[in-house]
C-alpha cells in the first residue's frame, strides 16, 4: 500500500530541539509519518535517535518546536492501542510466569478495555500475531524460558496484536535470525498494505526491509537526509550488506 497522499500525519515533529543542560542533542528536527508509509530513522551512535524517540512518544518535552501524535500532544492521546511500540531491550523479570501467548494477548488490553472479557477477535488477533513472528509453537511456553531473540519476537507480536495505526520499533531485529527477519518483514508489509498503518523503524540494519522502505531519515543532531532509499543508492550507499553498507556509512558521518 502506498502512503496516503494528503492524509493527516499519524506522527509529526516540527522544528524540534532538545538539550540536556547546556549540551544540545537535537536542533530543528522535522519528521512526519502518514498512513501507509514506512519510514526508517537511522543515524550513527550518539546521533540523538533515542532522545528523539522519547520526544515523539511523550516521555520528554521539546525545548523548542512541537510534536503531534494522532494530531494531539503525545501525552494527551487517549486511545493508546492506536500506537504499537517495541523498545530496543524490553525488560522482563526472570520471575514472570506468563506464557508467550499471555504476553502477546496483553497487546489487546488497551483496545478492548481491561474490564471486558476476552473475545474471539482478541484470541484471533493474538494467534495471528504469533504466527507473524514464527512463535506459534512456543505459545504455551513461559516467556522467561525463551532466548533473548525469541523474547524480542514476542514483544513485536504483542505490538502487532493491538492492530495499531502507527507502529514504532527501536532496533527490533537485533539478535534475530534470518528466517525470523523475513517473517518480521512480511508482517510489517501486511500491516502497511492491508491495514493502512504507518511504521517508524529505528535501526542500523535495514537489509531485511530494504525493498519496502518509503523514506530514510538520517539523523545526526539534525536531519541530514530525508528521502527515498534510491537517493542514497545513487550516492553509493546500500541499505543491505554490500561494499558501502549503511552502518559503516553512518559511523563515518561528520
């Protein structure tokens, strides 16, 4: 599905700046994601990606500029199911006894309300999300018995289960094998094409989705590049693993 031309942005940052004390981290950053659009946010270590994510999701407030999530300040968004978020390293206590299926099913809570009983559509959504990341056979296993990569896939499935309008993922495929990366890619494409959702993917490694990204935003304190992957390719930068691949190019940015 192509991005919806003229559609109201799901997420928009305008002229956003932020400093920790006197140290500027971000300056005059513009970023937007519309329905049906797949945007990749990349940058070298220390470029401000994590800080920008916190601003976009409402855990920090910009010192200048404005962030709008579904047309409102992030902290004012009521229907939280509309946003699916997968952090870089989800924290799960070793004592948590929940099964994989139970963890994924919690992705439906914000949508149906915790006080309502589980419906067939909730069970179907959780089952579909498990299939999408290749964890069906692990559904009944305690999630704390899974490997780190498998746990990450469970958290991705939990985000998928809510049927979000915007999916934000922070380095979601770190430590995930090639087969699972392909399933992850197929699930993202399904969410974009069949549900019209927007996706913001923060990652150094885009080879799994290189043919699906609509725009790449390169950040290093400010936006250095915002355009289709083909423009980077024309400059000799590959999103895959080739002679001048993206991670090496990013770390060489000045």
